[in-house]
């Protein structure tokens, strides 16, 4: 297991919402989908758009800049114009704290 780094408290992130956090000099997007938390790189692989500002539909986030879609659970690119996925990170909830496992 990698290092666990606190990124937020559960009450900071309502269901259906996302926030960003800087972790080890990387911008990570953290999503709350029906009380389950996911973390992926915050930068779209097409043109660098902030994925935490994208629209959520189930476990899919749409980049706000050009509409590329990504699976927030796996980081996989699901639709053009992005063809390369982003890194995904394991999320741990300990009490009220949301932590991301970093390699």
C-alpha cells in the first residue's frame, strides 16, 4: 500500500460534487457519487481541462472544456477528444477523513 494523504473531510464534498486537492505536487479530482468517493488526475489528457469542474453523470465526468469523457472509477478515457485515460487513485475513508493512496 502507498502513502495515505488526507484530501478532505466527508462534509466538504456533497454527493454529486467534486473538489480538487494538491497531493505530492499533483492536482487530484475527488468525486462523491452517492456516498462513494473516487479520485483521478484533475487534468484532462486532451487539453488540460479541470475535470473537477466537469459534469457528472453516474461514474462519468465530462471535461468542461471540450467534452471528453472519463470514468471516475478507473480513469479510462470514454470519449473523444481524449483518447488517453488519467491515473486513478484508491480512496480510503477513515472516520470523517477522505484519504487518497499515493504510490
